């Protein structure tokens, strides 16, 4: 590696985050480490001053910040997977354009661990969740039960890791990844990384900050909408893990669970469109055909809904 080449690429996807992007960039630039790092910003044609602010920071930090600005808005998933291909570092760390880091030694500690532990592909800490006003919602993003190391198999099953708190080896060929139908890029990425090693939770790094915005892509969805979004991601992972029976079965079971939950919620909230959608998907799942009671229940729930409720 060239002496001036970045050892770490910090990757940010940003869109209409002018109120927060300065705090994000300041937290990345405060990192105290003995190696070079770059900041790669995938800016998705914001309609506010986000790009102007990023360009201002790039001018002040010449050679350290690389901005990928779009001619038109292409959406989070396209922006993410096209942008991350530009990361040149041996390691990649991620942060949202409205999130920020609190520990100036974060990169140094994560690199030190990965450099000395070849059997690990990813390191991470936790994040504190705050709202638009900066008030704490939760002191953990992932839950106490997930503040631990993960095996390769657990990573492939989509271990719950805070994206803004993780660093991973740049081992995936993002140019070759088919991300069609993906809505949860973080879980998808973690599952693919599980092919290459284990996950290490580093408890000596202060948590990152995860800002939950009312108009956020994920946070603004209802639980029903999230269940359908997850299904699309899980379907892609079912295909990618088709030669691993345990992983393949795991994601098939998740799809079945999500569609059963979606049918229940749709009926409870009288969402006819989603009742029909979850029912039709349910009919295609092998679990509902292989067990008579499941098949009968899904039909009973569906038919009773239309007997008892009017269309909405």
C-alpha cells in the first residue's frame, strides 16, 4: 500500500441533512490516529445546502474528502452501493449523514484489533439513539443482548449491529453484488461479510450517536411496511445463501414469520390492501402448504376478514 494511501475509508450517504452534516463531519475529522484515512461522501442531489456544506469541508481538508455528487436523485440503495465502490481503504467505517461519533480513538482502536486478528472481518460498538431535538430515546440501539461478539454464522444470519459504529474489511466486490430488491442495506452487508470472518464487539469505544428523524426512510414506515421491506431483502439473501442449508432455512423462516405477522397486523388495522398482499404471498410459501393447520389458518383469517369488514 502506498504510504499516503488511506488505510481507512469512512463512507457516508447523505441527502437533505444540512442541519446535521457539520456535526457528522466534525466528529469524523476529530479522529486521532496514526494512519491516513479518507472520507467518501455519496451526496444524492439534495435540495437543501447539504452539498454546499460538504464542498466547504472538502476545500478546508484538501485531499481528505471525496464527494460523489449525483446529477439526479437515485435513492438510498443505489447511492449506497454505487458510492461504496469508491472506497479505497483496506477497511471501511460507516456513518450516516445525520449521525456522529463521540470517541476520537474509534478508528485507531478498530484498526488495531483488525490488524492483529485475521479471523475477524468486522468490529463494532453500540449507538445511543436520540430524536430531532437531541433528546435521548434509548442508551442502546441494538439491545444489551447484542453487545457481544458474533460468529460467522450469526453474521450471515444478519446479526444486529449498529451500522454507524462498525468497521469492516474491504473484502467485498461491490461492483459485482446484485442488490436488486434490497431495502435493508446494512443487514444485507453484514450477512455477506459473514463469509469472511467473525464479528468483534469492542466495549472500550464510546457509543456513536444515531439520530432518529421523523421523516427518516425507515423510521417513517409503519410496522407493516417494514415487514414487506424486510421480506424483499430476505428473499435476496435466500438466493445468495442457497448452498448453505442452515442460513437458507433461517431466512425462509423469517419471510414466513414476517408475512404471518403482516397478515395479522393488516387484519387488526383493517388495511385491506395489505391483507390481500400478505395473503397472496402467504399462499406461495412452502411452509403454508406443508402443514395443513397453517394452510387452513391463513385461509380462515383471510376469509373471515372479508365477511366481517367492508373494504377500505
